[in-house]
């Protein structure tokens, strides 16, 4: 039985850069019968790559503080960001299964008046929406025909490390594709489906750019109407890489594949209008996609 109420962890990127993802998510999750409680006082997750690499104890303590806030609400955590999901779920798993880690983290948290109990679970919205009960609800709410071909981008953090995430196959994931099929869109397979977006190669941006360009070139070649993402960092990286590619004087062709959040496509399928969802503010404008939807 799925929960009906969750503590919503927004993280940093979505409130700062991608408020449209939050709006679409609140609309869709609300229509699916989910109540979201704000986590007042929550901080950065923190970053599952940079902070974890610099100092493991700091990474775990900051994450545990966020979980402790949700424990005061007696609600499981729901994240909209795959990076936040990896951090919070991994730390929750590690602290629940290692008393030494838990004791050390609580020594740190106690100085700030917090205590991690290990009394709840952490979910990403995709892990909830891809369950059979929710998939049936999604199908029942579809009011608009979306005659689209989409590529699901899973990225690195949503399903790995699989021992901690533990809700989909890390090599052949299907969760986002299942959701897409319930709203009637065609999902595409490609050789680049499971590749990294390149966002975490920040010290060597040319590597990240190359990863994104290769992925988007292939998807444009197979006529994808859009990419659907479940991580704001991935969505921003794939959009910005196309923008940078198109600015290069040596580029022989323009990349023009819009990146939509999973919940944005769901909101369109549920009958919400593109203007309400601020579709025209995207870095890669979904002009052709919106024209195609309007024709149906």
C-alpha cells in the first residue's frame, strides 16, 4: 500500500533554477492523491559526488540532519531530484545498517540539536509513480493524446548504487518508460540511453560537453520529440550542451531536442496547458513538440 503523505525534499537546484519542475510535480502528484508537507529548515542534500568525495562524515551528517527533520513530521521523504535521492537514500541505508556510523553522526547532530532515528524511508517520485497502483491512476487521468516519441534519461544517480536505490534494474531500467507508456507515448531505445549526461565532469567541461553532444546527436538522428529526465542537473546539462553546440561556428548541424521533466509531460497528458507549465521558457524551446500536441 502506497503512502498518501510525504515530506517533500526540494533540494537546491529545482528551487533556484527550475521552479517549473516543482510546479509540474506539485500539480501531478496532487492529482494523483499525494499530499506533500514542506520540510522547513532543510538544507542541501548534500551533493552525492563533490561533498561525499571531500569528507564522508560531513556528507552523512548533513544528509542525516535533513532526514531528522522529516522524522519530526513522521513522514517518509519524497525527492524530485535524483542526486538528492541518491544522497538521502544512501545515507539512510548506511546509518540504518551501521551502528558505528549512526553513533558518530548523532554526536555531530547533537551539537545542533538534532538526532537521526532511522525511522523512515526515502523515495524519488519515479520510484513511487512506477508502481502498478500508481500507473493505473496515471492512465485514468490522461485527457490529452500525446503522439510523441520520447527518450527516457535515467542518468547516474536515480538507480545507482543499486544496493541502496533498490527499485529498478541498474543496467536495464524500465521505471520511467513504464510511466511514459501509461500516458500513451512511444519510448525510444538507443545506444546512448544509459550514458552519463556529463554534468559531474565539471573540472573538465569539454568531457561533459562531448558526452552530452554525442547523446543528443543520436537522439536527434532517431527523431526523438524530447528527452524526459528525472534529475534537474541532467536536464540543465543536456539543454545547455545543445545551446553551446549551436553557438560553435564549426557546428555542421543544430541540436534541437527539448528536455522535459517526467512530471511536465505527465501534466501535459493530464490536460494542463503549456503556458501554465511555462514551456516556452525552456533553453531548448519545445516549439515542434507543442505544435504536434496542438494538432491532436
